[in-house]
C-alpha cells in the first residue's frame, strides 16, 4: 500500500519535471526565434532591417488604436507583412492602452520581446515610463507632454468642509451611509460642532470622527448640505513630469518630447494630437515608411471636414521630427 503511494508520487513528480523542462525549452526557442527575426543585418543602417517593432501606448481616448491602425495600413501600402495585437482593458475610462505593431519581410507573431522595440510612441507621458522595459539605448522614444491622470494612480478622494459656510447642522452625517454603517445608528445626538483640521478629523452632527468616509461623494451628489460647504478633491500618486523626462533620457539617447496638444490646438482641433505624433515619427525617418505614404494613409482615415486640420497637424509633426534628426547630426 505504502509502496504504491510512493510510486504514485514519484511518477507524478517525474511527469511535472518533464513538463516544466519542456515548456521552458519551448519558451527559450520562441524567444530565440523572435530575437532572430528582428535582428539587424551586420553593416546595415537602421532602415535596412528585415523587421520592425513599434509599440504605441497611452490611455483611453488619446488615439492609440487609431494611430496604430494608420501605421499598420501605411506599412501594408509599402508592401510589408504586418502583425498587430492590442491590450486595452477599461480603455474608455482612462485605462492603459498598448498596441503592438510589427511589420517586415518574414515575421510571424505580433508580440515582441523586452528591449527589442525600435520605436516607442507614447500618447501619454507616464505610459512611456510604464513601458520602458521594451526599449534599449537605440530605441526612438516619441512622447507627448500630455498628462492624463489614469484611475490607477488615484489613491482616494477626500472631503473638505468649508468652516466659514458650515453651521454644524449635521445633515451630512445624517445622510452618510458609511457613517451609519461603521458608527452605528443608535448614537445619542450631541451638540453639532465643527472642528478645524484634516477632513478625516472632522466631527460634525453626532460629534463623530469621519474615519469611515470613503470619498463616494454621495453627500455632494444628493446636495445634502444646504449651504454648499462640502467639496471633494483628488489625491494622486503621479510622478513629476520632470522626473519622467529624466528617466526617459536615461533609458535612451533618442528621446523626442512634443507638446502635441498645443500643436494640435493651434492647428484647429485638440483631437489631432495623435496625428502630430505620427508626423514626428515620419519626420525622423527611422522606419521604412515614406512620409508621403503615411500622409495619404492619414487622409484615408480622416473625415473630409477635418482633413485640412489633420494635414496641418501632421506637417507640424514632420518638421519637429526632421529638426530633431538635424540636431543629432
């Protein structure tokens, strides 16, 4: 009986060990193949590779997917094989969006290994920082200064009560569900008071500390304060833009930071910011897609009523890209 159990466990262990080694070998082979089909030919320039990796990142609403589609079609118009993949959970609510674009002569899969991206195109500056593991010192990082605070960096919302407006009526606490749940409803009413200090130390209504405040803003939505004394503000955990720029320049020697929103606004429409960035990509001429091909592809995606604005935005981006390359030379 015991010998049979021991045999069973030993056999199971051998099977697991075999499967783990087999999967590791498959993963190693896959990484080797992916590295091989993006390897640059010896003695060739950047624009003579067989395959290219572009990673477009941003948050929902910044035009990441549309820009990737334009680049994919432009690459196909140049005769390249194209593979794409996307990750965009909760993108419409400001979540992270990533679009993997690979094009070339003999590639197969859409995904790329870390450190093997030729161009990182970021439509929100912190998303460039989030994806630095894909770049190397030769990667061209094209970034807009646009800052979109995603929900993932929201720590909490804090209530603020204006002491000059609050008369201590206690109406807010009477309507606060978390306060009733955590502090109980059988609380003896005391004199309504307001104590100055942080919002989490406010005592009002039942003279209770508002430790149970969740920042739901229900009190504000329902307008429970007749004097408008309650406001709320966000507390963010978002890195300083200057620190992000420093990290980007540390990761690569080819960093272009563009105020795409301002350029798009001057062109006539803030929504053309992603087209500005496409123009910058065309202007640096580090991928084998002609500027004119990219321009015509943009035209095919843009409504006629917005064509003039987008073409102006694209050309402004091209000029920025060319100036950057000229400064490097």
